C-alpha cells in the first residue's frame, strides 16, 4: 500500500495522466456521426451499426457479415452513440453492436448484440425488407401458386440473387422452361444454396435454401435437363433479378 503522502501523490498524478491519455485516444478513435457527409447516407432507408471501442462482438459482426456485404440496403458503421443530425432513435443504445434500420431518418427496427448468430440477423433484416407474401415463403416454407410468381418469364441475361443478402444464387443461362409454373434452373452457382431433407405434407422431397441467409427457396428434383439432370424449382417471389450491365 502507498502510505507515504509523497508516493501516494505521485501515484495519483500518474493515474490521472494515464486516464487523460486514454480519454484523448478514445476521443480521437471515435468519429462523431456529425462528421459523416449527408450524401454518404440514404435518407429513404439506411442501416447503421453502432459499435463500441475495443468491442470483440463488433469485430465478429464485421468479419461474419459486413466484410461480404451485398445486401441492397446501404450500411454504415460508427463509434458514436447518437444518430445522424436530424435523425432519431426510438430509445437510447445500451449494447454494442446495435444495428439500427432507419427509414426517412427515423428508427424502424434494431438488432441488439451479436455473437455469431448470422442466420438470426438475416431473418431480422428479412422481416424488415420482405413483403408478408415473401416472408411466408422465406420463413414458413410456403409456396407461391404456380404461374403467379415474379421472374417466371424473365429471359434477360443476368443473375438471380437472395432478396435479403444480395448474394448471387442462379445465373440466367441455367434457367429453363419446365412448364411447371415456377422458375426452374438446372444448377445453382457454387456454394450459393444448401439442400435439406423435407418430409412435410406426406412427401419426401429435397428442400433448397439460400446458403447466405438460410431462407427457403424451393425444392430440387431429378427430372431436369442435361448436364445435371436436376430441376431446381424455385419460388420466383424470393428471387431478385439483377440484369447484366450493358456492354
């Protein structure tokens, strides 16, 4: 213990200097939201990740999600705890990371904390972006009625992507006319989908899900054309088509 008055005084001075130095370093590391240029944010719909200094969970979210971000919703990061000027939060932040979805400058939903549950994060975002009909397909393994879904007659060159993550699923040159009433493909892009046994409705089928978000896409059957002889029967309403750029 520091009982001598002089030693204790020196110790307190050193502690004060360390604290001031730490606060200065933290202040320098934090970039206030007011420094963000308005043109870098989308007033119509914007995601903002509110992070903390030396936040391990924030780094994990960046590695798992942000580093490969392709979602149609723009996303920004900040070490501040206040929204952009003239934007509003519903309530104060209490944990990091907190991912807030703003629309018209107002908070509409938030996802608090992250510890590797990537599928749960995409499900949260999916419920903000998808229509009720799309949600029923994506999260309840629903099926659109034949010949009613979007993208059935899409014949342009391009890529069909996950409507939540924006990750590419199928190329247009793998699409074929199956006559079933649903968009059909003979192969997905490598690593873009996963398959799972489905014994619902008294049938034994193979379910197809998006590898990036985990949403239900449809089923795959062994009656497709060469070279794979597979038919990926996909709900068109949970596909987003991105045409190739004009040359």
